[in-house]
């Protein structure tokens, strides 16, 4: 079955479509995709993963067409970003 694995950093992103066996897990799809070699800074022990925007455990079983996403840690408080943008616009 075909699934996708995706990850994004500032200035670089990857969306890989791969073939996996039925009942493959999110972790096995990530390994099989080779994305860990493309982005050596990914730390699956620290970073969360998801399928179509919902956080899942690495042993979550995938279905055909699923998109496995590797999430980066939040580097700023998301509630302050809109406030900062509004302040910059007022200047």
C-alpha cells in the first residue's frame, strides 16, 4: 500500500511517497522512507508524529493513503505570534 512521510524545516521540506506492507506502523514507514538520513536532526525520541494532523504513537497501524507527519518542536509561544505581527504592522 502507498503512504506518505513528510517533514518540514525552514527552507527545506520533504514529502515522500513510499510503498509499505499492509499493517505497517508509522515508525516503520518513517524508517523505510529514508527521511531520517535526509534530516539527521530529527529525534523521534523527542519529536511527536502524526497522521493527517492527529498525533499518534509510533506503533500506530497505517492505512493506504495515510500521510505520516513528523512535527518539529514549537520554538515560540503561538499565542504571542499574532500579537507581535499586529505590533509590527502598527509601526
